[in-house]
C-alpha cells in the first residue's frame, strides 16, 4: 500500500512545511508585540530611530530598482532568530520563537536588517555544508 501524503494532498513534506511557515509568517505581521516594538522606535510622525545603528530614519524609502512600491524602512527583527542555525526543529519551537513579547523584537532600519539577515543566512549555509 502506498504511503499517504500529508492530509491526502499531493504536497510533498517540504511543500507542506513551506505553506505552513508562510501562513504563520503572514499571521505574525500583525502580532501586537511586534507593532509595539516598532512604536518604541518612533520619534515623531514618520521618523523612527534604529535600535542598532541609532540613526533616525524616515518610515519609508524609495522603491528598489525595477520595483514600483516604496519599502518600509523600520522593521521589527527578532532578537533571537526564529530559524536557528540548525535550520528547523519542530513547529512548536518555531511558533514559540516567532510569537514573542515586545522585548523579543528590535526595531531596526532596512540596512541593519539586511546585514543581520545576510549574516544569519551565511551561518545557516555553513552549518548545512558540514
């Protein structure tokens, strides 16, 4: 007898995991503590201070080359990464690290967030190649 796919769908395990994590990330966008962390960085209307570089920034930046929409400059970044270097443990661990209190977030500018994300991704790649 062939093995059952998750929930009788044609999704592979990896595709199923991707859909679940994508849905959880969308849900976390409006997580109140995350919004509180961004509010903590607000100096005045439309101006925010990055908790990493201590620079004052406007709320939005011009669109990237080839894009139409402006981009948000201040982003709530998890102090402890949601995805560990070891990549994925369990959904329970992932959810626990994703939905944290306001102290678990830092409001940082787009540049700092890009640097932090690149560093974390490099660490993950190194771990995966071991």
